[in-house]
C-alpha cells in the first residue's frame, strides 16, 4: 500500500465487525468484485486502472486467491492476494482498527 497498491478487503461485514478492519483498505463485497475493479466496467471504482496493483484479502486466503486469478483474467495483470488472509495479517501485528 505504501507504494501505491490497492488493498481490497472482501470479507463480509460480520467478520469485519468481529475481527476489525485494515486502515486504508477498500471494502468490496466478493460478489461484486469483478465489475467494481474491471476498468472497462461502467461501475468500476475510481481507483481501478489496468496498471493498478491490486491485493485482495479475505479472511483466510482461500477466496482471495481465486478472486486474484479472476482479476488477472480480466486484465489486471498485477492482481494478487495475501497468503493466509486477514487472520495472517492480524497475527503478524499489522495495522487493524476496531470494526
């Protein structure tokens, strides 16, 4: 994120409220992720660009790896995910604020 990557949190509201949120992350529900990040979509967020590094994070790193692969197929070649998801993020002591 310090070098301009867009961190996208796809966890459901109940998980974010229970475990906390990552400061600066953009929250996008998993079921609308593709059309919110696809730069060719009329409904993409302003931060979505074809050359944007996108890092997807879910709760444990499973759905985010599938989401990142889908984003790559859409043309976001620099899409990736956080191994271990939010749980690994929090366990490493990375920034989290109350949900």
